[in-house]
């Protein structure tokens, strides 16, 4: 059994993060003694690592809550994978949309830069023709 600080260190998260995960219902301590100290077992570390893996691929904590419990029940692993796959496909579509939008913004910025550079060259040439004025 691990105290909250020990398991937090092993998982690479803060104790505050673990308490937040608990508050959201992502997992519960293996034991809470009479003075309120939380204790966790090795299974909790596996759950925390799964949560972090799912966060890294873009799932929100709400989405993770929807699937995390299923991962650790043998009969529901297929359901967990199907739900996770659905969430991942939605996130991939969102990313593709954002990439398209960003590519359009990038194109517009390049056009604006080119236009501004051309206008700047014209203004400099006009200034030289008018006696060196920079206006």
C-alpha cells in the first residue's frame, strides 16, 4: 500500500492531481484510515497510467471517466475499446479541421506578408524618386 505522496511520485503527478481524479470519480483509494490518510495499491498506479495515456491522445477527463472503469472489467474491455475508439475518431476529425483552418490562416498570412512587402518596396522607390523622403 502506498500513501498518496508515494503513488503520486511513482505516477509522475501531483497529490493535488490525484485528489482531483478522485473527486471526478476516476478511481478511489484502496483504503482510507480513520485519520483520513489515503492508501493506494499497485492497481491504482495502473489506472493512473491509463488515465494519463488517454489524456495524451486527446481524451478529456469526462471522456476518460466514461471508459476508464470498463478497461478493468474483463467482460467490458471490448466496450471500453469501442468507446475509446469513437472518442479518438472524434478528436482526430477535430484536429483535421483545425489543421485545415490553420493552413488557410497560414496562406492568408503569407499573402498579406507578400502584399505588404511589395507595397513597402513601392513606397521606398517612390520616396527615392521624390527626393529621399521616407513618407
